[in-house]
């Protein structure tokens, strides 16, 4: 069977929501679900139709542009995806970050642990095996979807909590500049669409090597009165030394969460149990011994994108370090990429 391959390298751990947490694999369904999510956002941005797959009326006869490629009841997906990890994948050491405040659990307030998890490896192949004809326009959209993911977004699950930043090291999907067959008569729904997105990349630069700062235990891990918390700097060291990532997605989420003071709106933007986040934050990935890059992106509700930008540039030190005394280790945090979905669409077409 003809096959086309995209080679990826993770920059932060990948997570595909595996039920078996010890299993070092990437589940195809998790990758497809994520590809589809971005493909839908792109299609909606172009004025096409993409249903909500959790509440879809699409069927074999009548379906949206996303279902045309990814399938729905009565209409099979046009390709099969096989994922092959080219070397040994490893579960990263779980890194536990306490909550800043006590949270209510069964009538009791206590600190909780948030865990950084996922798998890392050097390289994996995503093999696309067409089962039916995929049009040039669909290949074009798929390539653009991968471009957005690898340059500005993330792949897989748990992408609002640090996981899934990848780079694409090789892509031999059919490339074409053919026009994308979008039926613009469809009414665009209230679902994520690329025009509404903001995409930021920040560089966080310290004035000492990050490894040294980890060894000096200067970063924030838990509240002082969080009883029973066990420090585990080895897992931080492991993440940085072996995998070139720096586990600060929860620190950054803690920084930006309070930007929306209305509780209902905050849950809408940043998610809560059972509801996904509309803002996504990556862990830091290595730029140099002293510098990491962080991606923050999402679809804007109430100008949250601009507030996030200001907060990162000015106040990230407040949440990164265990005490204000240590905040002098931060040299600067600066924006190196600021793109909105409209710019990105113009760039892509
Ligand atoms: Zn559909």
C-alpha cells in the first residue's frame, strides 16, 4: 500500500490519553483526534464546515468538510494512520507540582498535586496510508494543519498542561498548492476557528545555567504549608538533562489563570473538571543552557490573549521561583512570536 510519512521529534512530552499509564506508546486515535481538531479549526477559519464531532449530525450522505476526510457514521476515514516510534520511548519521571491554594475535595480543603507526565523519544513516524482517494486540496489542508501544529501549537492530549510540542523533521506527504475545496455557504459554528486564535512564543532567559538553578532548588514546587509534599529535584534534572524540557506549564497556568476574575468565565477560558481549556500552555523547551521557549495559544474570549502577553512579560518571576529572593535569577521574559489566526491564515493561503 502507498504510504506517506511525517517524521516528528517531541520537544515536550507527548501524551495521547492512554488508559494504561505505563505503556510507552502513542495511540493512533489520540494523534488522529488532535489532527482532526486542528483541521477543523483551519477549515472553519477558511469559512468551511466542520461539525462538532461530539454532537454531529453528519452521515454517509451529508457531511461536513472535516468528516469528508476524517470520517463519521456511515462514511469511513480516507486514511489509516500508523505510528511507529523509531527508538525506545520512555515515560518521563513524573514531576509533581502542588496547587497554590487548597482546593475543595469532598467537603475538605487541601493542596493537590498536579503531575507532569508523558513519553519522550528521539523520533517517530506518522504513516498515512490512503484507503480512498485523498484530493489535492485535502493533502494541502493536512500539510497546513501539520505546519500549524509544529510551528505554533501542539499535538496529542493534555496540551493545555504542557504536553505535545513537536518539531517535524521530515514530511513527504503530497504537496500541492491546489485550491482548497471549501463550501463557503455553510454557516460557521461557535466552535474553535483559526481566525479567533492567538499564538505566542516567549523566551524565558535566566542569568545562570538552568541545570545549576535546578540543583540549587530555586524554583517553586509547592506551598510552604503543603504537608507531606516530597521534593524530587531529580525528576526536574532528568527532564532537563535527558529530554531538554523544563516543567513549568503549571507555573505559567497559575500566573495567567487569575487574569479572569469572574469564576464562571475563568472556567470557560481555562477549563475545569470535565471542561476543556481554550488556552494552551506548553512546558519550556530548550533554546540554550540558560533559555527556554514556551508556547501559549488559544482562541480569544474577552481579550484574554493581550492580558496573557502583558502578564508573561512583566510578572512571570512571581510564579517561577520558590521565593522573591530567587527572582533575580530571571534575566528576562520576552515575546519572540506574536501571531493571530488571521495573519496565519493569510500566510497559509
Ligand atoms: Zn462532520
